[in-house]
């Protein structure tokens, strides 16, 4: 089924303890689309770029079955640029430069053939832009998922809460869940956040995995153990892309399918961090992906222990 | 089968954001024995206490089927005392007081009927004491498990490495695994540490769960989500106790049984942190324990996603 993806398409400078990369392709929508393209075909991107953005990058996405006609190229404009540096084995990062450039005037107008999309992934952007996209849909999508960040909780909480009332699935990290809910316990945070609107909540814990809440259940996906992590940039977006791509590739929507979607997101994120930028997402053979999905199963399957000793 | 437990039996003062408790019973061996007692019967404790230690506490352990004849009471001596304070939602703790007292002269002599124990849990102590216990066994135990800490890595690495060569299972936390191996990647840390001797390695990640390595496999147990965490003291020992108790209660020893043992350890730890000290471990009804074990299953079971879209 169709998946609408909105988010940044950008250039990044990235420095990690393992090396550096300059002016490589990045942006939330880029990672989301690449990851989703392994699970579903009809992907429609909405974003804004300058005329400095290489056409070959858009062509590569088109070859993966991604419709890029919703990406507006501003003549004479410069693409969004982010530079960051990771410290201490990737656990913290510092933003060195944020040049909004064309993103400053981003006011997306969906192409008419995008408006019936059944799945919508709203990447991290101003809540008012996220809301504007929802309002342009011709019918209520089957699933609207949203990513956001602490910055919008600090600066635009009212607008954020308005968007949350319209979505099905919120994908945020641990700190953001605590800030949004005012609760430290993630169980309590889930209760508060789900009251705000989303039927399902995913809490990302980076190298410690991800939690899925919904329908009275909790599911947990660990992060795969890796020998080398080169660059965590885009891992969260890649996770969301794998997740939403898997949902869009399936007829059913229930907790069992969502569990599988979380695993797909985690598997895609494990590829992402092994190379700089979205490089590792460009050409993953099916068997590599299947092998990773099975690794999760091996890490998690067990028979419930029986009690040989009764306490009562 | 028989489980020998060696470790501290102590008094603790504990302060957490949720309250404080003074001079409550603590010590690694206490938590280990209580947790193990839910899974196996023949538990034999080795420790040292002063004559200030309440006899009723030993009687309570005896009622759970724990042999306390190996706990030496020093006349006129004072029991080991630790005082600590937890900060920031339990993620860091500060030691306020450590009074070794009788522990300073601890040189355990195993009672003759302890020496044929089939399972041995060496709680965190000076490596030379851990080694002395191994040397007193009349036959090679089926499983020797060991807990240690960064302090011994800093001050007694040679002795620690000597003990590691004699054990089957090492149970340490994430930071300790990184320090012991000199590797940040836990996959690489596992390779280095398993070369030192242990056939199996468990890496505890606190609220983020625990990893089990061995026989070419990796297994992961999440920590159960809890509404309220009162006091994390003893959670690691409780985890080890549940784990070793489950192993001792089973004939088989293989990766499948170890996976179940990790789950039992995690379940016991989830009870432990809900109250101050070992209080929550004293009277857990079978059904409560079974319910928790099943919660892990619900958090972790999924069907491996199929790929509908081939990349090749």
C-alpha cells in the first residue's frame, strides 16, 4: 500500500570517533524512504531541497520505487545543512552547524496523487507543518505515524499536542517520552502519552532497543549487537522507515504485525549505523536482511521456565 | 541439586528518591540465597557476621531450606555495614560508608558437607577468597559462577584472571565487561572475556536488561517495566541468585536452560527493586512468579517477518 513520507532531505557533515564525512546526503526523509523501500513499493516523498542537491540521489531513490515528485527544488536555494560530532563511543552528540536554508520556508503542498496515501510517516518537523500535511489528505489514512523531538516540546507544545490528537503511532526516544509525559517510569509515560491521542507508542532506546505499547500489551526489541558502529546518524529515522515500510507492505494492522514492524525497523537501523550516512541502506541483499531478522528471533526466543518448587 | 553461595551478609543504610531505610539486612549472599530459594532446595551459605546480626534472619533463611551452618558468627564482632544513596532516578549511586568489620578477616573454611556442592555461586569478594573456595571443593562442581567488580580489576587483576580461568559463568555489568576486556563493543568484549576462561558470559545492563553469551549464541532478556522502583540495592545479586537457583533446580545445562535461567533472574530482580532491601523476596506466591515469567514471554515473542519484496 502507499506510504507518504515527509521530512528533511539534506547535506550532513559528520564526525565520529571512527572518521568523518563531509557534505554527504542525509535528512530524515532520506533515511525513512531508503529503509521503507525494502518492504513496500509505493513510497511518496515530500520535502524541499536547493538546486545544489545532486539529481543522481533522487534518481537512486526513484530506482527503488520512490516517487520524488513531491520534493520541491528551490532554484538558487541551498539545501538544509547539518554538521555534528559524536563523542564517547557515540552516546552523545554535539550539533556544530544547523543551516536551515530552504527549509526555513518549507510549506509543503501535497501533489494531488499523494493525497490518498494509506500510510503517512511524518518525520521530525515543526508540528504545524505536520498538521498541515494531515489536513491535506483526501481521506483519513489507515495509519499516521509521527516523530518529534524535545525542541518542539519546549517551543511548540500546544501545536504538538494538537497533532498528537490526530495520529495513530508516536515514535520518540526515552528522554522525549519522559519530557512529554512528565513521568520517569516508561509504563506511566505510556499511559499519559496514549491519553494524548496515539493508539500506539514506540519508545526508542538507541543501543538498548525499543519498546512498543498498545492494545494493553508491551513488546520489546533489543538492538542487534554489532562489532563496529561507524555513525549513528539517521538510525532513528531508519528505524521508523523500516517500521512504516513493513506496515505499508501488509494488509493487516494489529499488535502482532506491529511487533514484526518494530523488528524490521531495528534490523534496518543495525545496517544504517555500520557505515557513514545512508550508504549502508543502498544495496542490502535480501538474504542479509533475512539473516538479521532471524538474529532477532535467536536473541529473543525462549520457553517459559516452569516452576519445580511451589511456594504456597 | 546443591547450590553453594558465598558472599556478604550485612547491614545496609539506603537512601533513594523514594525513601530511606536504616540498618536493614543486606549483603550479596542474602539476596542470592533468597532469590535462589524459589527454584531449588539444597542451598548452602558461606559468609561471616558479627554477633549483632539477628538470629531471626538466619532462621527465616533456614525456613526457606537454606543451610546457614557455613555462616561464621564472630563473637564480639560487628557485621559488614554499607550505606549508600541513589540519585537521579536510580541511575547513579554514591557509597557513603563502608565498614568492613568482621569481613576484613574473612577466610572461609567450608564445612565438610558443603564441599561436594554441584553448583557454586561466588558473590563479589576478593578474588583470592573466591579462589580459596574453589580449591576447597572435593570435586569439580558442575557450574561455578562468579560475580566481581571494577574495584578488583583495578586492585587485583592478576588474582581475578586466575579465578576466571577456573569458572564456567561470569556475571558482570556493562562497564565491568568493557573494563575487563578493554573493548567497547560488547560483542568484542565477549570474545576477549571468554578467552580468559568462562564458557558463558552474562552482561547485566540494569534497567536495560541482560545479555547471555555462549555456544556461539547471544540471548537477550529485557528488564520488566515497573510502575515504581523503590530501591535497586541487591538487584544484581538477586538476578544472579534466580539464575543459579534455576540452574541448580534443573538436570540439564545447555544454552536453552541458561536462557530460561536469565529470565528467572530478571523476574526475581523485578520483584527485588519494588521494595527496600530483600523485603520483596521474602514471600512471593507461586502465581505471582509465574505471571512475571509469562510477562517476559509476552514482551519477547514474535513471528519472524517475511519479506514480501525481494531486493535481488
